[in-house]
C-alpha cells in the first residue's frame, strides 16, 4: 500500500478532486481516457499542469504525475484545465456540511451538553479548515495557470524577437538592393550609346526592382508587434493584480478563531452544563461567505489568465507565417542580387572580348597597309587601284555576341592568308622574269 502510486487531479472547471490509482507503466493517454470518463472533458481538450506550470509530456508515462518522495493528495496535486473554455464562472458550491454541523447551523441557539458539543464543534472546526484548504488548492491551480502563461509568453517574446530581427535584416537588404539597382540602371543608361545594350536584361532588372518593392510588404509586422505589446501589458497588469496573490487572510483568521473557540470549550469541565453554538455558527457562516467572495475573484482572475493564454496560442501561428514570409522575401532578394551581379560580370566579359577583337583587327589592318599597294592590290582598267574588300569590312557592332566575333576573326585570318599567298606568287613571278 505504501508504494502504490495515486494521482490526485483537481478539476479547475468544477473545483472537485478525482483520484486515480496508476497502473505500472501506464501511459498518459490511458490516464487521460480515465479522466475523460470521470470529468467529461475530452482528451483533446485536457491540459494537465504541474504546480510549476509545466504541462505533462504525452511521451512519458503517467507516473510523471507523482514526484518521488511526495505522497498524499494534500501535499501534491495535478491541475486539470479545459482548453475549450476560457471563462470559469462557476457556480462552485462549498463542501457539504456533515449532519451534526448542519444541525447546529439550522438552529444555532439549541442547547447541547458539553461532551456532545465538543464533538460537533470539532467537526465544525474541521469544516472551516477544509474550506480554507479548498481555496488554497484552487489558488495553487491559478498559480500554475499563471506560470504556464508566463512560459507561453516567454516563447512568444522569443519568436517576436526573431521576427523583429529578421524584419530589420530584410529592411536593410532591401534598402541596399534598391540603392544598388538604381545605380546600376543609371550607369547602364549612360553607356547604352557607346557600350552594350540589352532590352531583355533591362526589362528583367526593372522587374527585379518591382518585385523587391513587393517583398517590402513582408517586413511590415507593425500590426503583430502592436498586438504582442498590448498582450504583454495585459499580462504585466495581471501579475500586479492583488488577485494574483493569496486572498485567504480572512479565512485563516476565521480558522484560528474557530480553533481557539474549540479550545475554550475543551477546557470546560464535562459537567451537566449546556451551551449553544451561536459563536461557532457565526464563524462557519463568515467562512463560507469569505470563500464565496475569494473564489469569485480567483476564477475571474483565472479567466483573464486563460484568455491571455488563448490570445498567445492564436498569435503564435501568425508570427510563424510572418517569419516564413520574411525568410522567403529575404531569399528572393538575395537571389535577385546574385543574378544581377552575374549578369553584370557577363556584360563585362562581352565588353572585354569585343575590345580585344577590335584591337586585333586594327593592328592587322595597319600591318597590311604598310605593304606597297602596287604589289598586291588589283588594278582597274583605268589603272587606278581598287580597294580590297577588306577595307570595306566593318568592326563588330555593339551588342554582337562572342560567337559572332570569333567567326569574324576566323574570316579575317583566312583573308590575310590569301593576301600573303598572292604576294608570294607575285614575288616569284617577278624573280622568274
């Protein structure tokens, strides 16, 4: 019996305790099915919290509910919440009176012998202590809900900081991208008249600029930031609320008065004297009224806590979506930047190739021009020299690709070879003659 594991569940929706004997290696899901049968709360809506505000791990066995070395429902409790509800408004009835205590409450002036009165008052003191302990356990459940809320809030703040950081990085990258593409477009326009031009590339760059402007929408997280800050302010106010602290001072005072009253009765000799229960009944009534008041405040505060928690649960997916949008926009901007830089280097390669081909053609033409024209230029019938077709060849125009330049160079090489061959033939014929 001493080594049996018993879990005590305080149902915060009904303020009632249900206890279960844990089977060896029983899973948490199995325990939740038993809880559903007893409380009517479905397993999907059950939230089981430890006193520290930690939610039970479904991957671990049900024995995680019981801490080693701690036994007894009055020492340790697991708190059950219904996730489908955010307003806990009761009504929560106080624990029932025993028959003898109810007897004196119905007629407090009835005279009872001292020995019998001791027994009745002992049960009355036990009832008053029980009311205070019921409140104490419910307060611990509220505190567990607060600690759970703070854990959710810490996760919310962490995700918010990641979102803000990613948004600021995206904003900086977009500013750099816009400035650099504006400069590239200006420099491109300046060189179009004498350099390289490509309408397709120019159109692509302008589309990049428009797409970057659309990516700027992802960095707009102001609406989420406002909701998070308002929620954070609300949580701080809940922490500062007097209802977040134990309000059982009146009940504790009444408990002590009931104990003192019983001690006074206990010292009276068990003679044939009689006495009524007016003073004890007043304490019972005041304790019940005090418990009603503090429970109303407690569950009102608890409902606000659960409302804030639900807001966080609703916000987390929105932040996740915003964070994914920012990451996608960031990747898009970096891809566009890389693509534009590759295109600029491709343009530079084409420009360098065309420049080298022009230099080659120019130097070749100068070399052939130094040869006596009469030795190789064909003569017209009038005796005037007719320009060779080479002199009418134009240099590669801007915008031609590298393959065209290579083909032109090959043609020039063949032409130079034929001219040299003609010159040699003329020289040989002159030597023979």
